[in-house]
C-alpha cells in the first residue's frame, strides 16, 4: 500500500510536470504562428517612450523641489520586479511539491502502523527535504504574485 502511495505521488507529479511543459510549449508555438501580433514591438515602443520622458521629468524635479515634496510621484517597479512578475512557473511547481510532500507524509503515517512500527532509516530526511522544498517554492510563488500585483498597472 505504501509503495502505491509513493509511486502514485511520483507519477502524479511527473505527469503534472509533463502536462505543464506541453501546455506552455503549445502556447509558445501558437504565439509564433503568422498573423498573430507580437509583443516585442509594443515593448520596445514603451521603452523608447519612457527614455524620452526621463529628461523632462528630471528638469521638472530640478526646477520645483517643493512641489516634489508635496506630491510624491508613483514610482514604476524596477527591472527585477518586472522580471519576477513574468515568471509564472513557481505556482505549479509549488503545487506539485506540496502534493508530493503531503502524500509522502500520509505514507509515513501509514508506515507507523505496519509491524516494524517505524519508517525506513532515510525516510525522515527525505520528508524534511521535501518540506523545505515545498515551503521554498510556496514563498517563491507568493513573491511572484506580489510582483505581478505591483506590475499590474504599468
């Protein structure tokens, strides 16, 4: 029974990962089809416009320091926050790691009731490693969602 739980968790995580790779690959291929608008042109246009607008903003700051203190301007997110917001792989990986951890934890619970009444020697270290991996991926997914929320208006 324990073997089926552990192997089932591994099969579920592998199939989820392969399905995610196929889905992202299909979306990438569909974006490359002719007749679709590409995002690269719109992004480069926005960058050029923001570069042109910077000297005017710097001149306004130099001439009116009191106005700057009175009404602080909203800052756009930095490059790292924009890069982090674009990465969306953390959430599916965190979900898979959490599910594998929970299934492995359930298997450990079942192992405690079989005749030797204790899991194999290295099982606890695997369980600890999976817990840290799942919690790290959940933190990364949370940071990605916060970065996406910060970049939603820009």
